[in-house]
């Protein structure tokens, strides 16, 4: 499909819907293959509309009958829905449709997951349930009646009534259709209660299948902490009598913030020490907070249209990052956020899928649930907070909630609130929302007669459809250190607004060492010539935790680039610096674990490409393995001591302190396994009483090719636990030896446990392969062909998952001609597939640049 296809939607074409919806009443008569949905909707003319035909979205619906004010009507078929002649004044629309949840494998609208009915309506799934103006700016209160022979029948809002085989729900808060939810099934609940700051008692439930009941306690605790945090930090109180979470096995996303009824991928809510790792616990805490925070930043205030998606998602990601920092460690949280940003969003910005935080057009909105919208969107919020300060941010948010409660808002509304609250002109800052690409900041320094001058210049490379870039407002946090390591100028935020600017610092007795872009104050690439000794100095002395880590990371990257391109040996200075960090007991163990981590292979590949060199994935893999071995040999005694000292005694706790110790112990074990042939890892595997240590030991054994026995034992132990088995599949795919990766993944697809229609299992196997950089880019092209084969099979079943997996190919033009040819061949083979979905067709076209 050409991106000039008439179905392309443009931001500039927005017009309000012809009518407002005053009330919605839905009745569901559940049956797996023939569910009846009866809608009764009160419409009134929209005074803000410019007129036009009355149009309702609807897809895959069998219309039984339709009425307007009780009189039968026959609607006209239209692309994506129906049109109908309607009265000039208010009227009531009624329709009865039939849908088939059990055959809905796309997991959009109403579908079934192992006998349970559930919904996913964001972004445009409600149109697969009934005829409706399925757009976020149409908001209404919903009353819902569910009829079905199942013990649990849930929908949005508060319970209104129930009886044998039926239940009624009423949501008093106007909401768009994408926030509608329904769940019905044989479920049990983990209950609790929360008292809001105004004294209202709220019923809380996590609904699961009975075998999962023992995995809900942490999720419930995270929910209660999120509710308390939102009251204390943002002044936001929950507004219904009940809050329900449901765990669903088959779900395309992580979770969904439907008003009062959050539906979660099971992997994002279920956890126990035996089955979930520390990383799983942290992810669950973050996602539960994220979806709860949406109650105000997404539900009470939603987005006017899908181009404003970054408004609700960027702000809510920023809020969940703040929460996680408060709950754990702000320094470690910031490093992890930036690692994720660089791995996903910088990669996106540097390829054919680059797009602004607020896109100007789309063919399929599902393809814009991206790292740019979410992670970069959150970074833009963070920059705004740095520019206006904590007090200004707080005033602006209070104004935002009071001014726009109940609204479907825009980025313009959001920025206007900040301008009104702080008096700042944000017209230039707004470019962050409309301009794609990752800015580069070049650094020049000079020192003369006690004055240090820092000259910064900004540029942003061309991106698809945007060859020319204008200067942005970039907050650059800077601190200065004296030659002896003392901080002589504390952190100061410089505002870079021009293509080039100079900033001076007076009264210094010696040339300082500048710590630039502290706490990663803007999502940019810092281009700075810096010696290894200066990086080592910052690693040793910088008072900013992020830049302390960043100095070590940059030092390791410089060493690896020289090893890859020049055949250099591992630099002893790096090894010494890493040993000093590892031994520094004043540092948080979690921070030390991050400091011992090496740059990812894809990160190195993109760095090489940006410097004008063609990356060789196998050479990168070999250099990383060589450096890992050198670190193990140099730090052997230190790592052995750390492994023993970081052992956590007593019952498992997923808190930051114990998790940090386990992370540092695991980092040490990864290096030690290269020396001892896996002796420690095998012992840890056999004695571990929690999944973090058991899976960590298994990963070490896989890494050195000695995991056959442990893999079999792990499978035997956990074959009945689907989430743990996702780990088993993903670990093997992600750690397969490069030349054997395609064959290893092919064997996994032949395993009886490979349920390719389950998004979690498919992502574990195929996502693991895509992240195995050297294995995925094996010069034979076998991995490219294998992934493409499976995407062709999956697309007619689940277009959303297929389209998202296609991002594995987004950097294809960064590699050599042979690899490019193989990838293009597979992408064109996919594009030529008859009946290819709109989701996948758009993605292939954008990746190819067609």
C-alpha cells in the first residue's frame, strides 16, 4: 500500500464529530460464536461540528436490525462503517449486531482467551463490537448489562445490579469508546481495600484463574502504593467505588487503562518469588502504576484524536518513571530509562520509521504505539519540568487538571497551560512535538584567565519527510569539577536555543572538567572529543550518578570500537576503572551492576553506522566476548568476593536493596562463568530458591554452552507455568550462538509448547531472535527468512503483533550490501503476500522507504 493511499489520516484534516453522545446503554448476550450486542445511544447535534453525513464506525459486524426513535432504518454501507439519514434534533439510535468472539484471533474488540471473554478497544477495537463513533473525542457515560452463564461478569464503572446469569454496571464518568471494557469468565479475586484521602472506601480486586491466585499479592501492593503516591505527589484521588484488574493470557499489549477495569497481560501482573525475576517485579510495579495513573492522565482527560497519543502516554510514562524512582532509586531508574530510550527510540529515530512525537499522518494507528510516542514523549515532559522548575510544573499540572477535566485535549492545550501558569513562551519548545530525529550536540571548550567557556552547537539529521530541521530548546544540565575531583560549580541548566551558543563560567582557579548533560537532561547525542583519562576521571569523581555511569559506558564503548575496527587489545585503563567501581562499597550495588554491563551489540552497531562505518555483527560479537573474558581475568578475585558478599540471606524480597545485591551478584557470575566453566552457575541453579537466581544461573550456562541438562530440568519443573516457559523459550532464542541461531529457533518452533498464536510466546521466541544481534544478522540470511516465514503465517491471525515484530528490520540499511539484499528480498516477499493486513503493509512500506 502506498502511503499516499486515500485511507491515510492527516492531523490537519481533523473535524469534530457531527453529534455528541449523551448516553450509551449496551446489552451483551454472550455466546462464543454468536454474541449479540444491543446498543441504545442518545445523540444530539454537535454545535461545534461543521456538519456532514452521520457516520458510525463498524467492522466485522452482522447487523440484525437498526432503529431511530423506534422506527426501523436500513443504513447505507460505507468504508469502515455505515451512514444513515437522521433527524435534525436529538434522537435515539438502536442497533442489534452479532459478533463471534471465539474466532477473533486479532485480539481486538471482544474476543476469547482460554474460555474467558475480554476486550481490547484501544485504539480502534470498539468498532468491532458495535456501530459507534469510535474516536477519542466522542465521550459519554456508559451503562452496560452483561448476560451469560459465567460466575464473573465485569465492565467499567460501579456495579449497579446483578442476578443469576446477569450483571449491570454504570460508569458515571464520560469516556471515549476506546476505554470500554468487558470481562466474563470463571475467575477468582484477590481482594483488598483502599481509603482515599477524602475518606472514601474503595474496593480493589485482581481477578485471575484459580491456579494464579497466589501470584497477586505484589500487584495489589503496587496498586495501593500507586494510589497513595498519586494523591501525595499529584493531588489526584480515585473517583469510583471499585477498581478491578484482570489478568488475561492472550493480550497484544502490556496492559490497558480502561476506566475502573484495567485489563492486563498476565505477564504484567502475576508474580511470585518462585516464578518471577526481580526484573519482572519491577516491570509489574511500573505497569500497574502506569495504568492506574492513566485514570487522570488519559481517562478523565483524554486525547482529542490519535495524533495526540503522546499527550496521555508521554505524560503517564513520565509519571510512572517518577513513581519508580521514588519507590526504588532515582539514579538507577534514570539509567535504565535511558538504556531503554537509546535501545528503542534512538534506533527508531535513526531509520525509516522515524516520526515526530506527534505524527502528522498515519495509515494504521496501531503502528504509532512506538518508543517515540511513549519514551521520547516522556523525555519531552521531563525537559519541560526542568525548564519551568518543580514549582512551575506543579502549578501547571494543577491548572491542567482543573481546566481540562472531562476534556479531549491537545498538545496545544497542554502547552498553553504551562504558558499561563509560568509566563513562558513555549512556541519554540513545541518543535519537540513536530520535529522527528535525535538532535546532536557538539561540544567545544576553552579556558582563559579563570573563565571557562562552553560552546554548544545543535543539529538534527534529516528524517523521512523532514529534510530540514530548526533549532530546538534543549536544557543542558552542566556541573564543573576541579582537577582534584571537587565540584566547583554545581549543576546548572543551560538553555540551548540557537544553532550555536556559548556559555561562560567565571572565577575558576584552574581549567575544570565539565560534566555535561547531567541526569541525561535532554534526549540527544552528545558529540564530544574526550580522552580515556578524562572519562576515567569522571567515572571516579562525578557527583552526578548518571554521568558517572555514562563515563564508564563511553569508556567501554570507545575500547570496543577500537577492538572492532583496529583489532586493538582490551584497554587496561578500562579494566582498572571497572575494578575500582566494582570494589567501591559506597556505591549502590544496583549501580555497580549497571556499571559492569557492557554496551549492547546493537548499540555498537548503530554507533559504528553513525560514524560512517558499516557494522559487522560478527566482529562486534567477537569483540564483546573478548572484552568480557578480559574483564573476568582481570577482576577475577574481586568478582569472586562480590559473588560471595552479595548473597542475600533470608526470605526473598523484591525490594530495591535485595534486588540490587542479586543484580551485582549475577553480573559477577556472568564473568566468573567464563573462567570456571559454569561450576558456580550450576551450583546456583541447583540451590536457587527464587526465579531471579535460577534463571540467572541458567543464562550463564547457556552463554558458555553447558546448559543442556539444566534446560531439561527447568522444562520438567516449569512446563505447566506458561509465563515461566516464556522465559525458557526466550532465553534460548536470545542466547543462541550466532551461527546456530536460526536452527535453534527453528527447533523451538517445533516444540509442542510453542503456541504461535499467543503473543507472549511468539514474542519470546521471535523477539529473542531479533534481539540476538549476531544471530539475527548471520550472513547466511537464515534468520531473516525464518522470521519472515512466521510473520507471513501470523499476519492474517494477529496483524498487530506482526506489524510490531517487523521493527526487527528497521535498521536494515545500516549493514553491508549482502545483508541489505537478503533483508530486502524477505521484506518484498512479505509485501507481496496476498491479503497482507493494513498494519503490516504500512510498516513494510515505511521500512523499505517506498
